[in-house]
C-alpha cells in the first residue's frame, strides 16, 4: 500500500470483496465504508467486507471506489474493481434479479395502468387562471325584501 493511499479495495478468499484503510482517521474511514455497505471484520482491525457480496457485489464495490475518489480520497483497487481501468460488467437485469421477461412485462402493464385515467371517474377538472371556484356576484339586487327583527324572542 502506498503511503498516500486512504483506502484499498480487493477480493479476499474468505470475506469476498474487502476494503482496508490507512492514513485516514479510523472513525472517518468507518463512517464512509459503512455508508458504502461495508462492515468491519472483527478478527482483523482495519479490514471491512462488503455486505451480501452475492447481490451485485462487483458493481457495488466499483461504485464505492468511484464514490470515495469523488470525495477526493486516494483509493487503490484491484484491476477488476477499478472503474477507471476496466469497464463495468454488462448490465443484465435477468441475471442480476433472476426474473424473466414475464416479470418485466407485468411491471410495465401495472405502470401503464397506474398512469391511465380510470373510466369510473368523471372528466379531469381543469384549473385555469381565469377559472373561479365561487360564482360571481349577481349584478341585480334581490327581489325578496329582508326585514330585520327588532324584537327579542323568536316565534312570538
């Protein structure tokens, strides 16, 4: 590890995708790595492993390398984990999520139905700058005379 490195990412035979730290305060390294979904390996201080490495672990590790570099930290990574050196693996939603086209088509139909207007509802209400919610006051005076009661009790 170079003296200027803050983080180092690689693979471990037992822990999968791992990160080590150097030349950075321990609490700060812990804060960053936990937010990148790495957890400390209790048997080895300064070593962190990626949580659930089987769930798109390579992409998540490459993203952590990219994120830490964007914050200005010196990061070393194995050749396959360095997003600058190697292109990422092809994105295949079927391989990643294990769902075939039936699932994708179903989600598409649900999204289209949610975006469409229900036939059970009336036409959409429009609001324009000239529209008023309260009808205008009539220009004529009312024909019914209003008398004011001066007595006290009702129904006398």
